[in-house]
């Protein structure tokens, strides 16, 4: 599996506008096992996104999907930057569907 | 909902021992919606844990469960420390079960 943990910073006061785009555009994309959007009680303009994909190729391919490209275009004006992003290798736990293949 | 994103550091060479305890002890705890364990390709002794609970009280209560206490006791000798832990407020996304109540 392939994972991402990222912290995005919205332009001041625009966090909810970014969240709205993320929520509306989050759907069952091929290879996506989990995509969780969260606010940060200690940082009013921050958005945390934690993702699990079957493999890195699925994540990469998703960025080319028309609906994802459209969401990126809609959200971009409200995003100040990305402060933190790390790649992980999820190995298990609770709450993931059984992956179709190892990543 | 209540979320945690944390990075744990295993004692040198003991990451897999910690992972084994985490995997064996991860089960359907009351209020737990997601608990994902991941390694870090850039940091051989690191373990990332991302959690989603229905609310903070459920998370707190889980720490008192006998099976969780036992897992903590088993893992502790192999853990060097906790480098990073933030609390989040997950608001949605993909791959979470419908929560029974808002957190």
C-alpha cells in the first residue's frame, strides 16, 4: 500500500472553501482505500489529509482524472501552500478494506 | 470525530517488533473508525499511526481496555519515543464508516 500524510494551509479565512471542494470531490477513485480530511483545532487555516492507496501508481493516476483536475483547479485559489507531506507504507490496521493487490 | 496523527520511533532495529504488537492488538475497539499503521520509507525506525474515533472520549476510554493496556506493556520496551503527535478533527472523506454520532 502507499500512503500520504499532508498538511495544507488555506489562504487566511478560506479553509472552509477548500474543505468544501475536497469533500465534494472525494469519491471512490480507483485504488483509493482511504482519504480522510480533517481540520486542526490548533491551527485555524490548516487542513490535514491522510490517504491510503493500493499502490503509488494508483495515486499518481488519480491526479490525471478529469474530476480530480477540476477539483484542483477549483481549490487552488484558496490554498496558500503545503507545509508538510510525507509518504508512508501502510501495512495494516483497522478500517481499511482488503486491498485487491499488494502495493 | 476525533483524529490523531502520530510518529513513533522504535528503538534501533526494533520497528518490526513494535509493528507486530500494533497489528496483533488492532481490533474493532468501541468508537474506533480507522487505525492505520505505516512504515516510513525515509526513516527506518519510524512508525506512523493515523487514527479516527467517533469522539475523544472513545479514544480515551480505549486506553483503559485490558487488551490495549497489555499491548502498550508489550510494545513499550521496543519504543524509543514519540516524535510527533497532533490532534485533528476529521470531517469526512472516503473510506470511513458512517459514524454513529458526531464527535
